C-alpha cells in the first residue's frame, strides 16, 4: 500500500508564537485537535510532564521553552540572565529523565549562549542568541532525522509488513517518506500501546493521514501476529541507546524484541544517535510514572477499585535481541553502535555537537 505524500500534523506539533508556545495535545489526538498554550517556561515544563507532548515533541517544546525563558529574562542584568537560563534548562531536563533528547537540546542551546560566549551577556543580548540557537538545533535535528529515515528505508524490502510499537514520531515519518521515494510499498501492524494508546491513536492516525491502512493489535498480540505472518519486520523508535547497544524505549519494546527473535523477524531500532553519556544500561534512569495511570484509559477508569498499578514507562532491550540500530549516520550492529561517532554525518545535520562522542 502506498502513501499520498502528505506531511502529517504531528510533524509540526510544537509552535513558537509571539506570546508563548502552542503544543498539540497528544493525549486527545486524533479525536480532538486541541492546542495547549504555554505562556511561560514553567507551563512548558508542566505540559511535558503531563504528557501533553510525547516522543520527539518534548525536544521541540524544550527548545521553544528556552526561548520563553530568555524572554522572561530579557531585562535581567549580565550574569543573572545566564543563570536564569541555566536554571530553566535544569527544569526542562528534569521533566522526562529517561529520554535524553531534552538534555541534548538544552545542552547544545546553552553551550552556544549562556554556557558559552554569552555567559556574561545581558538578557536582551541572550534573547536573540537563544532564539537563533534553538532554531538552528531544531533544523539540524530534522535534517538528521531525514538521513535516518533513508537508512531505515534501505533495510525494508518492497512489500515489507512492518510491526511498530508505540509512536515512532519523526523517525517513523521519515522512514515512511524515504521508502515512498524509493518506490517501496509498505504495510503496517501497530500495537495499541497501553496506557496512553499512542500506537492506536498517534501511529495509526499518522499512517492513515499519509495514505496507509494500518492494522491495529493489542500489545499482547505481538507473538501471535508474528506467528500468523501478519508482519515480518519489527521496527521501533528509542528513547535512549547506550554505547554498548542496549535499547531503552516505551515499555513493551522488550516483548516485541523477544517475539521477533522467537519467530525469526528482524528487529530494527531507530535512534538519532547512541548516548555518549550512557556507557551501559546501568547509566540510564528508567522513569517510573504513577501507577494510577495504568488503571485508566483516556480518562476512564478500567480497573477494579482496590487495585494497585505499576508503571515503568520504559524497558531495556539487550543488544542480542536487536538486528540493527539505525542512526542518522547508518545502520549498525548493536555491538558496534559506537561506530556511529566515527562515521560521516549528513551534511548540515549537527544538532548535538556539544554532546558528540568519540571521533567527532
């Protein structure tokens, strides 16, 4: 089944405006297209914590949030303005500790401004510089994602039936668009992804918007779907990849990888880059969210009263269960994913130079 060339709305779900940041509320999409307006840095941070935006959305919310923080500090004297920006950066990084995209974005923007040549600048001087650095980071990230998409599409055969878990966001969109440009016909099977149903709502809605007719399964159906031949490739995004090849992603990814291994399906993981600050899985903080979230679906309680919920938001898939980790610089065996940093990077795509690892 082919696409229609449409760029989906979730590709542009965070918008910096003259009086704040508008964030598409992914908790209710696609049933409602509701935008949450954040007028302050703190409101952006709360929106990220409350899952208004997810996956790659928090990265773009963070860069926009830093612009809001610079606006709030525009009248601060030299030195104080930089300090307030650093505090704002720490607040953003703390919102979702497992995914390192926010950390990388904040570090890069601050390295170009408050932690770099403008550490002693006035608030007014920092404002323009932060806006410029944030826009540059966003653009570089998007260019890197487009490159990643091409490498992912190279791994997919024409006619591939791709099983996804959770919402791959910009990675998935880029891979699908690249496959279309290569003339490849793809089919998709999507897990619903409890408890926020990102797969049932975000992934499927985006694929439909792009001209596909995905098949939806519950999370527990993955082994059966692979056994029945409903899908022949598993492909997920990732929130963090360690330097030794462990994949941290939405809880349930480990189950997908185990099922893929059992039924001989390749398991491809999409990651902007491995995290040079995470040598191994012991270096990754796995976020545990309030167990109450497991007891509800889309605002409606689905569990009996008197029940406790348990919600590790992410799990870790060991390297031996992954076929390839696809980054903006190529597709790597998990044991060699650190080679990403010695591989050529795509022209113009350099959003995380401040945090790049060996070989940079």
